[in-house]
């Protein structure tokens, strides 16, 4: 199954082209205020480099969050637009599950952790085999509170793990293991494995239901509620 997979959940975005479990091409790039333009440019570069068109794809996968509010909106909107234009099925998946898939067959449970600002992290716990098995659902809270839930050896990965490394080590001591530097960035190629599994389980979504999963309310929503 030829898939295009998109991730815009953090400041490092990526797109990947895969055929089954074979990676055809992948591009990672830093996001800025021109994310939409960069994303489309990288998508075009990958497709041309692989000698493929959107019509040649079998489906599209996209990370739906949690993560950057703006990034997730751009990623989901781009996936929707491409799916509508080419009449292709589309699936979404957790950005935390995708990050955990940087460590397949890990000996310990994996804690993907993204910096959510406001002294909080987006995080979860997974047992990583061929696909990640969810042990603690995706959530957002202070790292202090989440670390209280961990009672055994755990591998930490992601921007939140890097930011709060000293705190994690202080709280968990030798139970805390940190992934190698190259593993801390979400990869669309890892997300493609989740997308393939979703398509195999017939979990493709109506395009109207493909929406970001923010977990936390936006600043605008908080202000509205305060009024």
C-alpha cells in the first residue's frame, strides 16, 4: 500500500512516502510561520523524487496530536485537501504513539513526552512491540504529577523528556533511561506504520471527522470560558 504520511505536531515536521513497510523517501524540516508553504514544498519534492503523483497513492496518514495547535491544524487541513482532491482514504493517529515508535521492541516501557509549555507535558506510556500498545492514555499535565505514576524502568523520549531530564532523573533515579539524541524527533516514517495498521483494520475516517486532538483547550477557548 503506497502511503503519504504527514506529521506537523512539533517544531520539527516530517513527511514520508512508503510502500508497505518499505520507506521510499522522507523529509524532516524545521517549521516556522511559513509552515503551509514548507509542507507543500516538501510534499511536492518527495513525490517528484519518487516519481509518483497523488493519484498513484493508496491513502494518506496524518498525526492528529497532541502537539502544536497551529501545526496540527495545518497538517490535518493539508491531509483533508489532498484526500478530497485525489479521492483518497485518510487515517489519523496519535503523535505520541508515533514518537514511541522510534523505539520498537524496547526492553522497557516507553514514555513519549512533548513539551506543552505552561510547565506541562503531553505524555503517555506505551509498550513498544511491532506496534505500540497503550499502557496509559495520552494526557497533558505537569511532569511532576505524571512521574508519580511510574514505578518501573522507563525509556523517555521527546522534547519534554529533554526539557525535564533533570527532574525525571531526580524523581526516578536509575529507573529512568533516555533515548539516544536521534530518537527525540517525531518521524512520519514511524507514523506510516500506524497508518498502515489503521488501514488494515479499516479505520479510515470520513474526511469531515479528521480533526486534530488537542487534549488541552486553546488560549481562545480559555478566554471565552473566562468571560
